[in-house]
């Protein structure tokens, strides 16, 4: 069974010969892998089964320029979302294609958002906003070619389509957005409807490239519970996600959808399954018990993640990491399908090399011992 077939089977909860593995890396970890192995590409070195393919930068909308004129007199450089992701622009001020500003500090890849919509008040203000043009062919320039390159190597691919709650608060500011949901509902509805419209366009475009899966999602939970009531989430976001996923699968029925959401989002897992999600990521063990989630929902949705980046990977020992990987795979009965094993988020700079190697070694040791196929 090749890596792509293995991933597809796992996503469809069908038997696999080996457990598919995946990881995301910060630039510091990429540098560490190169230092230790000489490899420029951690995915190639660790032979992961899936590749996240980013999009070409969207055409910048000059309409954003006027919104930045008065911001502290600082010069904001134009930068795509994908350049922002994982970047280290210490001391820089950048603006992405959505019109979200970033003030970059000196702590790795993190930045402070500048919410240019914060002072808008009316639906008319939103109608004047210079929304991104997601239909721009340049945004998807070589994605299909890269998908085909990996298909020719029998490696699975997925790409990011966008999100709703997070994109709304990136633009508006989280406090202001929550106030809108209570007190400025027409404004909130127009904003979210517009984001749904743009995300549908993005989902269809992504699906058309032939990627095996597209991913979306929102960080809507803290360590302990949702940031809002489940009723509020259902009122404002559930229908939008159903429309996005429905249209993506209508345009290409075999495309699969992964939903990313950190924290304890247990209360809406049935809703995420209902709107058509094929996989849930990352199921943080610091917030939810992965085995409990698997036993309750594993017949309906694939689990993608489970190996904690908050505690285990940075602070555990290689032996503890190997023990947890083995426990997850065997207790999930993962060779029957339904698991893509991965760290629960980016491998941050505080994860030591020995622990990174332990994760990947553990997956391969268990695959060699219990699986039916060789890599």
C-alpha cells in the first residue's frame, strides 16, 4: 500500500498496512533537522505520508492602503498569509491579503494582530471594504502542478481553504466580534456571510486542484471548554461550515475535509461530524482524552493528531514519547483505519531533536512490528 492510498484509507476508516504519519514544523525545527541530517525538507527525511501544500500569494488589493495610513506612522510591508505563517520578521510590520496587520516581535513566529475593521460600525462600512479576490487565478498558480507531482510519487496532499470565526476576529478584533454577535447582529451576519461566500470559492478552487483533502477550522476553545456557548456556535457558524463543505463536495465528491480546532471542543464534535468533516485535528491530550473521543466518535470521523506538543514532546523523554505513540496506535486499533498520527500542532523550537526522532522512530517501529507493509 503506498502512502497516498494509506492516507485515503485512514481518512475513510478502512484498513491500512501502516499508520500514516504527519507533522508541521516551525522554521527553527526545519533548521534543526537540516543541522542534524543535512536534509532541507523534514517531510522527505521522515518520509511522511501527507504534504500540506500552500497557495501562491493572492493578488494584493491596494484598497487596503488607505486603512493603514494612520497606524502609528509605521510602514507595513505587503505579505501573503502563507509568508506570515511560520515567518520570523522581527521588528517588521506587515499586512496580508485579507487586510490583517501584523506587528512582529522577537519571539519566534508570533505576531500581534492589527485589526483594521475594528472601527467599522455599519453594514455599509463592510460593503466598502476591499475584500480579497479569491477567484484570482494567480492565487492558485502552481498548486495543481505540485499536487500532480506528489500524486506521481504516490504521496497524499492537502491544502488550506480558510476559516470563519478566526478570520472574523483577525479582521475585527475578538472583543469587538463578540460584541457584534450580541449587539450588532446585522453587521456580524453580513461579515460572516461574506466570509462563507469567500470560503466557498476557496474550497471549490482548492478541490479542483486534485488535493486529497482540504482543511479548515477555528480555534474556538480554551483548554477547558468552548470560548462561546455551543448554542452560539451553532447559531453563527455551523450553517456556514455546512454550506462550505457541501459546496466543496458537490464540486468534487471524493475530496475529504479535515477540521482543525485546538482545545476542548468536545461539545460540538457531533456537529462537526454532521456538517461533513471527515477528520478532526488535533485532539489535544492536555484537553481531551483521545481514546475517549475515538471510542465515542471513531466510527464516524478520523482522528488526526493526538501526540501532545504542549507537554509530552517538549518535556517528555524519548521513552515516554515512544510509549504514548504505541499506546495510541494499539488502543485505537489503528490498523483498522481512522487514525493519522501526528503532533497536535507545530513542532515548536523547545522540542529537542531526540524527542522529534523518538516520535517518528516509534511510529516506524510499531508499523514494522504490527503492520503488514514496508515503507
